[in-house]
C-alpha cells in the first residue's frame, strides 16, 4: 500500500502540473489555478484517508 500511494500522489502532481502549464500558456490562468487547487484537494483527501486508517489501527492495537 505504501509505494502505490506515493506513485498515485506523484502521478496526480505531474498531471496537475502539466494541465496547469497548458492552461496558463493558453491564457486561462483562472482555470489553471482551479485545476491546481483540485489536484491539491484530491491529494489531501487521500492523505486524510491514510491518517484515519492509521488512527484506526492504533486504536485497535491499544484496544481503545
């Protein structure tokens, strides 16, 4: 699970960067900013899910 998540985050980052650059060069800066923000939100949701899973595992480990 660890390596796959890192690759997914990297792929989202690369795609977001490419889309942002293409949109900026075509003169659509506002849409480029929104696309970048969407990529950041997707990655944050992925990380948040991982943190929730971590706390669940800690909770079950210590029988809380």
